[in-house]
C-alpha cells in the first residue's frame, strides 16, 4: 500500500483485548501511517487477561494494563463503548454513541464466558473473564469463603489454585467423568484429577448443578454443597452476536470463518483472536483457538495484509500454558486425529510429557514441568519432524535428539 493511500485509510479495530491491541501496535510497527482507532467495551485501560486468575485475583497486582503508549503511537482509544452492528454497504459500524466509519475494519471482540442456566443475576454467582470480575472475586477470597467451582477445565483449575492459596474451602463440580473433558483424552487428563485433592480441594465428577440457592448449591442427585460463592467456568463462545444480519459468515458455533490471511467474507473486514477460526493446512481442518498466543500472533498477519506486504498464510502451531496446583502446564499443537501417544516420564511425578504422533510425525505435545520438552517439541512440530518413538519415550533423551 502506498504511503499516500495509507494516510487516507481509516482502520477501526473493535475489541481492546490482546488481539485488538496487538493489531493496532503491529500496524504501527509495520509502517502504517493512517488513522487507527481502537474501540473497547470496557471502560478500563486495555489490559491482559491471564493475570486475572493469578496475581490480580490474589491482590498481588492492581491490574494488568498493557505497557503501550497509545498516544505516542497515534492510536485513538474509545473505551466503554459497545458496538451494536455492522453495515458493510456504508462502511460503518453502529455504536451506542452513533456510527463510526471505517475503510478497513478488524474484528477482535474475543469470547464471552458461558453462563450456568438459571443463575444470571443470582447473588454470589461469579464469572472470571474481566477485570471487574476479578475485582468482585478478590473479597470473596480474602474472607476465605466456602466456594463451589462449576467446571474442571483450565479456568476452573486456575481459580481453584488461587482460592486454595487464599485459604478458601473449595468444591469443584464437573458434569463429565474427569477434568478437562473434551480438551484432553482420558489417559492424559486422568492423573490431573489427583491434583485437586493434593491441593485440598474436593473434586466431584459426574455431578450436575440443579440449582443455586442462598448459601448452597443443589446437585441433580440431591446433594447440597455449602457455598458462600459460586464461580462458573464452563467454557466461552465467540462474542459475535452483534454481527447478526451483517453478512459476515459465521459457523454453527458463532465463530467468524476467516480465511488463511484472516480476512472475513466481507471486503475490507478482518477477524483475529478468540472470535475467529482459520483454516490450518498443517492440520487439515479449521481451528478455533481460544488462547493468548493466537491473539498475539494473528495480528501480525492482519497488519501485514493491510499494509500490503502479502503475508504468509496464517497457520501457527497453537500454544498455551496454565499455572495450576504448583505446576506449569504447557501445550503445543493439535492432537485431534493423532494415532499414537508417547509418554515421557511418570504422570504421578512432578515432571512428565505426552507426545502425539501421526504416522510418526510429532503433531502435539503436553508438558508438565518440562519446559525444555515444550520448547524443543514446538520447533519439531513446526518442522513436521518425524520421531523415533522409543527414543522419544525416554525422558533422559533430549526430545530434539529423537528426531529421525
């Protein structure tokens, strides 16, 4: 894109989380000179979300604002502003404060947590997605309340870890048969169930919530659990309801179906982060990745396409991490459809890894307390490396030395 054309192009980014902020920053880093406006629904200075379930929740940090000088970068902030619609024919988005015109639009609206049916507005029921959510939960932990956590996924485990560190009594209710059901296979997730008891939390599986009443949670089997507070962590869905009728193509789950350069079905409109899926040639399917690293990497592709640098197709090795129960858990890749599972180390111990191979090629890796395995494995996945399964199973052998 010529500098003259850039200077007249208005880029509007909807969503002021990691994906939105990084898109605005990447545009400046890649030389874009036109106006950039970043719109956020929350009134707070844009902030990072991972610390909310850790340092912010435990009062070890006041907030997690991004260290970005928006004014110096010439990025206009419009915060506390809800976006209600998109009219592509007019190149405008509708907001509570009136229409906002754009030449290029980037959708980075993220995802919203799934609520527990029948509990919206019920006192003492909490989500943990925003800075305000964390602020409401801090006094709950400070008073060492009895807490019921609904959902033994990643966020449930991280919150339980923080609540136990604060001295709260915690019962975790999981409808499935094990933690991380749907995220990891049984033979991998099963050892993680013991982490809850080890921390002093009680994990109830095959348990469904029938009702939340003052001071207690009633399960479908009739059991009553004491609960001064209930924290719900049962997943998230793309925040795309406001796009109804816009012409943007969505899949059945509500995610925007972007192409390999993160362009949507409408001209001059991109989508990045938790709200959008993308086609992965590496894995032969469309991926929806609700993790921090995707929100960090995708904006670089969007910015490069906007400035006309013809980026490579967006096809990263997905990556995320979780700090829970005194363990650093990391995952890279995508294991769906992988044929062989290789273990490195004893899952009952403090450090172990699991590898997924497809026809001998490493496609995914879960590392618990073995960051070197993760670092080497991620590079091997990117390279499409084939491994000697016997050597890879030996935790004393560096993973890169198992490549053939």
